[in-house]
């Protein structure tokens, strides 16, 4: 199997955030005995996993930055980074971030410049600046492009070189629904003819060098293609999840914290009212739908920044506490405490 990766990434935004580390990269490096993998990031760690853990035959990475200022920082010994991550990543990450931020002051942003710690060639990739060359005969094309409105212009340049049956994925910056629409608009028969193009996601759900996980969107690819990617993801990333394409954003992007709270509450509510109170599923669902729809309607009406002006968080303290039983009691006390802190503000 040939994998084409379009986009190499740059560590500067990760360093600036101050919250990332190389936990997953170090884990893979030690598992396969290749220390140079320990400081790979973005698509490079994902490609290294496919080569070393999933057994793909070839990985080609394409990015215009390879003809520009591709800076490899070699100030840190891979073995030291691995050792630090076994105990506490923060014993070494502040120095790494500081170095990146220092280099970033003088280095242009992608695609004119990028900051890495390991050259992709050193982990077994072929490197090119030609997307057409990269996707030629590729079975799996992993894209890591800039924001969504820039992607149609990039994709149209190589779309005719994608072979029938290939899997094409995005990692972030665009919903799968919009990603698929680009291919349908540029080359409709690739998408409408069964099995000729399989559009989905290979989304890490976080910075990929931190966590071994991947999210695969269903709805725009054949079942066989999804199963193939799911198997690759399990081997390469360690954890793989299939889900409807529409849920990828709520689960993987910044609103995931809200989705987690909402989903945990929904499941707890369901079990409490059905298993303890004996409410039928239809009634429980009707009430849940009213709750979700009306809170969303309130946000749309007044704005997320003014919700407390219309609904005092304290109003729920005397009602929701009556549901503090069954599965709901596993999550509700913390929620009530949070609401109490905001009450009356």
C-alpha cells in the first residue's frame, strides 16, 4: 500500500499553545526501536506509525515548504526526550517550546517556512513538492491542508491524478461534509460512481504526537474502504473510532468538552428516567429533545455571551437536584456545583 501525505505541518503553533508534548511519538519510537520518531509531529508521526506499525509499503509526503525554509531543530537528544516523557513531559517541554518560539521569530510561516525536529526522510518517507507526483498510484491520500476556503484551489490541481478506489482523508480545518463536496463539485463522477473515490477523515482528535487515536467519518466512502482505514487506524494509532460524518466536529474539535458533558448527561438522564422511574423510551426522548432544542434556541436568540441574563443558572438548582439518583447522580453533583458558582451573576 502506498500512502501519500499532503502537508507536513509546523510545530510553532503547538509550541505557542504551551499544552502539547510528544507522548505518543515517544511511545512509538520506543516500541519500534527508532528514537528519531520521538520528536515527529503532525502528519509525520501519523505516517511513521503507518510505516512501522501498520506495515504500509511506502509513504510519500508533499509540501511546498521542502523547497523553502524547512528548519530541523537538532538541539535535543531523542533519548532524553523519551526518558523525560516516561516521568513527566514538562521536565523537558518548556525548553523545547522556548527554542521553537525563538526560531519562529526569524522563520516565515508555512508554506514559506516550517519547524520540525526530524526530517521526514530520516523516518523513511519520500519527499516531494509535487502533489500530483505524490498522489499518483496512492491507495490512501492523507491531506493536512490550511483552512477550508483555501482547499478547493489546492485539490483541483491533483484531483485528476487520484486513482479509482483511493481513500482520501482530511485531518482537520474542514468538516467531512464540506471536504466531500469539494471533490463532488470538482469531479462529480469520482464521488457518484460507486467505489471510485472514498472520502472520509483520519482525524487525530488532538495534536497527533500526544495521543494515539483517530476518528473516521462515515457517509462518503464505501464500507470496505471504511473498514480498511479503521484496521489501519487501529494498528497505527492504537485507537480508532467510526462515527457519522456530522459528528466529527462536535467530537474532535474545541466543542468536544461541551459534547462530552451533554452526552454524559443525556445517557445518565436516559438511564435514570427509564430504569428507575420507568418512563417509556418515547417519553424520555421527547423530554430530552425539548431540553436540547430549547437551550440551543436560547443561545441563538440572545447570544452565547448573554445567556445568564435570560436564564439564571440558579433556576436549575431547585429542580435538577430532584433528579439526583440513578446514573444521573454520577454526573449531576459536579454540574450543580458549577451552576451554583454562577448563580445570580
